[in-house]
C-alpha cells in the first residue's frame, strides 16, 4: 500500500482538484489518499462524467438502487 503523502507534496493540479480535502488530508487513510489521487489524475471530462453518473445514482430510491445492483451481478 502507498505511504501517506503530505498535502504540500501534491502537485498544484492535484491540490486544485482535491482542495475540498485539504483540511483533513493528513487524517485520511492511505487507501483513501491513493483513490483521491487517482481521481485527480483523470481528465476533467472523465471526472465530470463520473460525477454526473454518481448524481444520477443518488437520485434513485433505495429500491431502485437495489434493483440496479441486482442487474449488475
């Protein structure tokens, strides 16, 4: 697993994309930091697409989410 990375060691692009996490960055588990850094490395268009899909998912009711999850198994 990756070692924790200090906020100051992130690139300016990573800091810009991940600025909402700056205050808590040092407390995030290594795995979470790694996932967020992968997110920041994606092209802006890909991040926007994923964000839209996640928003669509959140608008579904619990039963709709369960039905979709069953279909994906």
